[in-house]
C-alpha cells in the first residue's frame, strides 16, 4: 500500500511537470497520460486536479502562444538562427552544466561561441573538451584579462553568424526549452528587439532560493511593450532586466547602439538594455526559464564592496535623462532618489565623492528640494507608476 501511494505521488508530480511544458507537446498525448493515471489510481481529487491544471494551462497558451514548437522555418535555415555566447571567467565548477544545457536545447538551430577571459581555475581544459562538438563554432582564450565582461560580449557578437544573440552567462543554466519558447515569441512579434523570460535564483549547489525579482505572476502569458514605455516603468529605478541569461536579443539592433555601456564595469548591462529599447519594443514571457546563480565570485557581488557602483548608477540615470522622454514628475522623483542614493552611500563612495557629487548636481541636477519632494511622495505612497523593488534601492 505504501509503495502504491508513493508511485501515485511520483506519477502525479511527473504529469504536473509535463503539463507545465505543454507548449512543446501535443494535447492528445497529455490527455491520454492523464486518463491512464485515472484508470490506474482512480478518478479522485488528484486526477481532477491534473485535468484542471491542463485545461487552464491550455487556455493560457491558446491566448498567448501558438501550441507546438517554434516555426519550422526557424529550424531549417542553413545558417544558425541564434548565436549563443558564453563569456567565462573562473567559473569552472559551473561550466559543464552551463554548456550541456545549451547543447541539449529542444531548439537546435544555433551555434555556440565560448570565450574565456584568462581564467586561472581550470576553465581552459573544460572549454577545450568541447572543441570538436558540431555546435561549437569558436573557442577563444584571451592572453590578458580585460576586466570587463562587456568587452567579451562585443567580441562574441562580432563572431556571431546568427540573427539573434543569447548571452549565456557561464555560471547560470537554463531550462532545455528556453530557446524553443523564446523563439516562438519572436515568431509572433518579429519587430521586438528583445524577448525576456524570468529567472529562478539559485545558490552555488543549484538549490532554488526564495527571493524573487520578477514582479509578475508566472502564467505563461506574453506581454508586449514599446521600448520607451518599458524604460519609464521598469528601468528607471533599478535594472529590472537583472540577468543577461534570461533573454535573447536581435544582433542588428545591438550592432547599432553606441556602446557607451562598455565604459560601465558593474551596471553596463542596465544601460545596454536601455540603449537597445530606445531602438524598439520588448516582449516579456511570464515563465521562469532560467536559473540565475548567486555566489561570491560574481561581478554584482563584488560591486557591492566598492563605491564605484554608485557612480555608475548615476551615469545610467544621466544617460536616460539625455536620451529618453521622461515626464517632469518622473524626473523629479528620479532626482530625489539619486540624491538619497548618494546620501546613503557617501561613506562607500570615499575618494570618488567629488565625481558622484558632480554627476548628481551638474548632470542629473538633483537638489535637496527634489529629495524632499521624493520623500513626501513616498511617505503618502504616491508613486503608482514606478515599481520599486522590495529593498527600495537600486540593484
């Protein structure tokens, strides 16, 4: 009896996960498996639960995504449609998992470009072991460390043959249907410059953490936004596109931006997304298809130990003020928040205090008046159009 109960629970979890990947599978196949479950274990509460989950999931998919795989023409092109760039620096413990999850994608029309920025931890041997793999088109080892992952992005894109680019960070990993579903969204909204999913945050061992930076319900819906609208609502106060691994973008648009983001070591990706979205629209696919690893050997983790990240955050806001259409009220709120940021981080900024003050006063033009207005609006909760993160500070 215990064994049958265990088998039932195992089968239930299997079918629940199968329903979750329904866009890749046929309706008849899943219905058949659910009915078999009912015949074996009885048509009880768990059976009815599976049917409700399936039909609800199917309803969502029929409204927002075509049922099935990405279009066949995406798979059958001679040149790779997607170029997957893996920029690595001293992430040897995670490299095989990273590369294998790319190679095993259900969508197979891609090339892999492996880049190493002079690692010292044995990454060279792991990357070299993939040299003869048919999907790997380039393996490049730098002779000198550049100290900036965004230079690696540029190098990878220059080598890429694909129309679309996936920057697959070397310490993250992804669902095997990541490319399949992202390309299905691109097939519907071809004008998008960028399509993003969500990310689970995981620790060094791959265990999912409780914190969640995606401020939407995971219902597998697709949401379309103009670039400037997305900037105004999601990229003013913090980098809501917080992980490069969870998105795919168009190569031609990336090649047109002015590349000033490369001057920013810690938050360059934030400005990069802003530069790209000034060129076109974005789609959000509300499903977590990526796993964003958190550990001490990350640029984002090291950035918290230096005041330089504050300077760079101010520079991003200065860029937005110069290039995006922002209402007066939003500008006042951003100025007030930037003033608060510098005020709180004044001891971390240290020797760069003068540079921070110069950007704050002469470029962003923030004053104590802006700060007081921001605090007042925040106190009365009159900030309805800007989603603040849980910690109420820039990431």
